[in-house]
C-alpha cells in the first residue's frame, strides 16, 4: 500500500502494542516502532465521541504544565463521559515525528468512536497542536496552546474557522508572550489570554489556567453538539 493510502496509525508501522489498565477508566498504551516508543495515557470511555488530545513539551511526558494539569483534566473529563489522551511522543525533539504521533493518536481514537477533538499543546507541543488542528479539519472543534513556541506554527492560517485560544504567562522567560502573539498573527485571529504572574510552567496562575481552559473546552464541545442537533454537518 502506498503512503498516500495509509492512515497515520498505519504509518507508525507498529512492531508491537502493549496495553494495561492502571485504574478503572485509565489505560496505558505502548506502541513500539522502529523510530521509538509511543506512549498514550487514555482516560475515560474508549468509544467516547468527544476526545481531548493533550500534547507535552520538548521533553515529552504525560503530566503537562501547571502541576500535572493534564492528569487532572484526564480525571475530570473521564468523569464527564469524554475521552482524554495524553500523548508522550517517540522523539519529542522532532516536530515531524511528533505530529505523526499526534495524528496517529487521533486516528486511533477515531477507530474507537471519536468524532470531535479539542487539541491542547504546551510549549513545543503548541506547534504540534496547531499543525494537528490543521490536519484534523472537519474533526477538530478547537485548538488550545499553552506557552507555545512560534516556530512550527507558520501554517496556523490553515486552521481557518477552527477556534484557537492561546494562553501565556506574563513572566515566561523561556518563551515570552510574544510567541503566542506571533501565532495569533499567523493564524489571522485567535483568543490570546495572558495569565498574570505565570511562568513557562504555569507554576503560578495554575488555577486561572485550569478554570479558563476547562470552560473553553466545554464551550467548544457544547457549540459543536448544538450545531449537530440543529442539522449542521457532523465532523467527518
């Protein structure tokens, strides 16, 4: 089969996959490939229609910024009947491979029943999230970046009408808020929110970040559900 006909999950060329239930509704999935080990922490119903994909920074990992925010979101949305997948890249220093990892994660979820996605990325993962949002046209109902880099976001305009929110701390000395402002400009729009007192990891301002992010994600899924109920096109 040519690459043009293969899905992202096919392109991983998995050698082996291991799955383990860590707790009720929480599964660890390991996909072994020649390019490394892709690890997913999957919360909630595997057949959920609404799924949040959480992407880490250049060091990878599951927990995310703001004191393990991603794990907290996993528990919250699993209890609300949604799916959450934390993606730990095979090579977190490689944007192209990390994008494939994110796309394969979404492909995997769609095979289980997912139809709508919100994609969230921190730091390096912000660029992955923007690129993944453009790749998931028709499926992605929102992209959220947390202290994103601007490199790798040059194609942000391809998000089109997909809602974009960009959170950044005003005390980020690793990637300053101007990076989010640049991505907003590249996208031709988006909601830029500065979190007072927050650094790159959102050690301060975590509650404000969590509350605003959860509210925004909830609004995105609710808006799409309303559109579907009124006869709008379901994401394809």
